[in-house]
C-alpha cells in the first residue's frame, strides 16, 4: 500500500486527500499524538481562516471559540476551540484548533453535509495551523445529566444571575402544567394546589458534567437526587478527617480537584463517609467547559460504588453560590444526577473491553466516501 510522504499514514482516505492537495500531516496510529484513544484521528495542514465544513450531517452538541492562543506547552492541551456534531448513529464528529470567535453554528442546530461550521486556526496544543478531525463513540458532556434545583420565590431570577457567569450551565425551561382529569377530593385538591405552588417556585439549572471512568455505571432512566453539601476540607486531603463527616451521609457531595489526593481517592473517601454521589470541581479557572473525562490514577482503588462526575470551575462556583443563597432562607439545595439519554453505547463498549472500569471515548475508523466533501476540503 502507498504511504503518505508527510506523515507515514497508510490510510486510503488520507492518500486520496493528498492527491487533491498535500494537506495530511498526521494520520492514524501516529506516535506524536494519534495513538490510543486518538488512534483514528486526522490532522490537516490548512491555513488559518479556511472554512471548516461538516463532514457529515448531524446536530451540534457543543462548541467553544473563546481560546486565542496555541503552542506545544502542556497548558495548551485542553485549550483548543472546537465544534462537536452528533451523528444519527450516535457517533460524534469533532473539529479542533479552530480560530477564535469564528464558529457560525450553535448548540442544538442541525447541520448538513458540507455546511460551514467555523474557520480553521491554531489554538490549543499545536505546532502550527491545522485542523484535527476525528469521530468518537461517545462525548463526555452526553454521558451524564446534572441538575440543580432552586426552590424559593425568587429562584428564577437567581438562576439567571448565576448562569450569566457560567458558560457550562443554563436555566431549563419550566415544565408545562399537567392535564389531570381524575376527580379529586377536597384534600387531594388542597395537596395539588400545594404541589402546584411548589412547582411554580422551583427553577432547574442544568450543568454540563461528565462521568468518571472509575464511576458506578447508572442504569438508563434511573436518577439519584439528594441535598447538596461541600466537603470540608474541600480537596479531601489524604489521611485527614473530614470536618463535616456527619453531614455527608445520604447527600450528593461536592469537592475540589487538587491537593495531595487523586480523583479516585477523593471519591473513595466520600463514598466511605456515606455520600450518594460525588461532584468533582475542576481547578483550572480558564477551562469554561468540561472537555476531559476523568481517568483512573495511581491508587489502591480501581473503582467506586457511587457515581462520580466532573464539572468546570465555573460550574462549581455556581453550585457554591446557589447553596449559599439557599441556606440564607433555610432551604436545602438539591442536585439530581442521571445518565444522559444519548449515552446508550456504554454497554456495547463494556462488552468489547470488560477490563475497563468505565467507558472511555474512542476514535472510530473514518471513511470519507463522498467526493463532494473531498472536493470542498481541497479548495
């Protein structure tokens, strides 16, 4: 088989693109960065400002365009602008290193083959301008669903103020009133009125989150709901007694990344104290969104028997402020954690690799079978 003279890639798809224009600079199974979970990725050498087109139709599920710089320093590894499109078969197309403020699509928008998504750039972990493109079997933000419930008269106004400072959360639309034709007694009517008042005073904030690889796998349709409490100390140091251990049992516990404990050591300590679930808050203030899935690190533990999710630093600040406001009126702040409806492929992945304590996003082989797309790429 012919070999690409730019990167050694033997992919027929990459070779076809090279024939059109010499743009393939890193193909599949490359030592530099296209290995392990990124084994089936492509890098295309294109100038900054080139239109990036949708390789396949689907729905935009995520996008970020606020990063302005790039380089080969480790700090840039999670700071690339990107667009993610969910395809009809449940896979996700990811377009990375885009130019700042160039994205022309929005979350929830349907895109067709060849639609313009953004312009290429050189943001994130790069040695120069190029487009990274891959297709994965799952996406971190569509693995879990975390909701924060505010319950008091001014909850909706408070929720709007909170999400203004957080790009990884939004106020959910209120549920429409239920039509109920069942005949009620006076008592049931009174109870229904109370429930209606409670529903009117409740506001839901949905927060972007992603399941940890060592976390308990939740069954589709199930959810865990409980009062929120922050661990004290917040980083859950190794060997130190939790000052509020008596308040953790039966709660969903938030803690912060950092200190001398690993992700799994934090979760294990809180699980031992009786936590229903654990929310780990990222320590990187520049990360406005959850871009990485937590993996296992050096520890005697290999898995946790409670769900564990990661949220952004901004989202953690939102939860902390919401809790503080709720305590002012002597109300409990409740969180609900569930498996995302689009995270249905985990059972298939676990069957393929049962040694993994939890699923990880894996790039999939790509077949560029549309000549129209190839001709647009080569322009």
